[in-house]
């Protein structure tokens, strides 16, 4: 990846995300832009992100891209959960993402997001 004209600390808008990631693969850039759009207090799923970027069978690839998110917390990957509302990955990191979305007002029960239309983006 080449030298970027914008520093990470300057990334604030969707256009900034695109500019910062201009030399990244299109798939990853699309994942990060779609994730950037998730508003505070909402969540999406890996499957929904895959559909939003017109790659409906790429939910695992979405998860892998978000695992190496270079723009956290600007790109709020903590707002993307499994289709069952669970937080994947290592137990301690998953608990941290759960606490983060709870602080943003996302309802959880038994360690999972309570998924309904009012919370899904």
C-alpha cells in the first residue's frame, strides 16, 4: 500500500476513509466504507455488510477484513456482529466489543445483541 495523502488522525468523513484507503483492495475499502456508515446505537451483521457491498456470500471475508481494520475507531468494526447477535473472535476481545456497543445504547442479553429492525442497520 502506497503513501497516503491524509493521515489517520485526519480521517473523519466517508470521503476521508476512501482517500486514506485509496491504495487498498476494493473489497476491503468497500467493507470499511459500509462499516463507517453504521450509526452509533445500531449494529449490522457480517452478512448484511456483505450484501451491502454486493458480495452476498463473502461474510467470512468481511469478518477477516474487519479483523485488520486500520481505522478503528473511525470505522466502527465493533458494531458488526454475527447473524445470531454474538461477538466472534477471542473471548476477551469479544467482551470488549460487547461492552462498547452496550455503552452506545445497543441492547444485549446473554452476551449477544438483541437483533431486531430497530437496532439493525
